[in-house]
């Protein structure tokens, strides 16, 4: 929900491509996003969890393509006993 809202405010689609209509949407873009190439932006975020399944759920979600694959850090086994 967070990245979906922030992306919408800055005119980005679920792949990080800028489709906005206002110069105001580009202001302060670098607070949350880095420009990857052309009009594509990626979140300035590292996603960390001990459970790899959680990261799979994020990748499969509607904004999963927004993140760089190397920004996912996870363990090989869950934290459950």
C-alpha cells in the first residue's frame, strides 16, 4: 500500500515508468526513488526478511516489478521453530 500510494503521487505505474502529467510529480522524486534508465524509477529500499516466501509474495504482487531483484535480502529458512 505504501509504495502504491507513493508511486501514484509521483506519476509512476507499477513497473516504475513515469506516466505523470505534472512537473510537480517529478519534484523530490529522489526522496523515495532512484532513476534506473530513461523514465524508469526504482524504490530506494532494501526488503529484508528471514522467510523467502514473504519476498516471493511481494514479487508476485501488483508492484513486485517496481523493485530491483538485488534489493531483496532473505534467509534460506524461516524463523519458525
